[in-house]
């Protein structure tokens, strides 16, 4: 542990916006003497172990850096460097095709590095989203507190000085939340821009794909045209009318004649016999 590291003990800890967090009361060191974490007395929240890399000494004050900010900066720095090296490697191979075999090993190494950074990126994105939710809740709570103070002021429950103090402190907190929210949005945008740039470098050129598609479509059309039969060149003559032969018409049969049954004669004989009796 160096003399500067020892000087951190006993100093007040504040966040990046100047809000008091606690006081450094000690450190936890490794066997080689390097500081692993710093113990900060945060009052009612108790003793908090904070990584040493998250603390920056500025005079008599120790500034606390959020973990999401350190992780995102490290991710952006490593991804930008890997992307620049990958571009340089592609340029070298394009200028000298004989070095393609030698560059293949390094190319796979950079691609593997990008894959590992993608896994870390997903974790950082989850942390950023969680932090945005926390900031949104803090903003709602602050606005509710300010509104309640305004009600108390209108009902003569608090004095003018007290209400002005609430307004000043609430405005500072809202400004801090708004600033951190904008910073997180900026980090997310930079990560998205890097992802698009990596995709352009690692993906095959779109122009080459379009040329292949046009070539394929051209070959398909020629094959279809060779399979289809040729259209007739001589005109086709159609007859205006086709006469029907009389013999081909069907013969309509005549209706059968009505046949009288013997029932009516029997009835007449029966009536005659009845009259004779």
C-alpha cells in the first residue's frame, strides 16, 4: 500500500454530483499490499464495501464512480480497439493476398474477442436498464415530495424558508437524475453504433450479395425460357359455324294412347241387374 492509498482513510465520500455518501474507515488489501476494496461508513446503511477502482481521490474528498459507468467505458474501449485492429487486418490482407493464411489465425482471435465482448455487453445492458428503472422511481418520488411540500406551504404548515429549501434540494436531485439518465442513454447509443459498425465489418458485403442474386435470377430465367415451347408462327383459321346434320338430331317419341280398362263395363252390368230386380 502506497502513501497515497493510506491517505484515503478518514476522507468523506461523495458521488459525482457532490452528494455526501459516507466516510472511509479502512481498506481490505491483497497479500501483495494492493487495495481490493474500501470500507465506507454510510450511516444507517451500515458499512459498505466498495471496489477501490470505483473511488477517485480529489483533494480532501473521495469521489464514487458508479459500477455501470466503469463497465460500459471498459466495454466501449475494448470493443473500439478490437474493431480498429480487425479493420487494419482486413486492409493488410486486401493489399497483400499472400498474407491471408497468416492473418487467418489473428482474424479468428479478434472474432473470438468480439464474441466475448458481446456476452459482457448483454450484462451491461441489463444493468443500464435496471439503473434507468431506479432513476425513474427516484424522479417520481422527488416530484411527489415537492408536490406535498407545496400543499403544506399553501396550507400554512411550513414556512417560506422551509419550502424554498425543499424546492432547491428537489431541483438539484431532479437535475442529477436527469443528467445520469441522459448519460446512460448516450452510452446505449454508443454501444448500438459500435454494434452496427461491427456488423458492417464482419458481415459479407451487401453489393456482392446483390450481384449473386442478380446472377442467379438471370440463370433461372434463361433456364425457364429454354424449357417453355416456342409459340406457333403460322396463323390459325377458325371456322365461323359448324352445320348440324339432321340425322344427328334425336327423334322425339309420340305419347302413348290412353287405354280403357274393363272396370267401367262391369259397373254398368251391375247397375242393370239391380234395376231388374
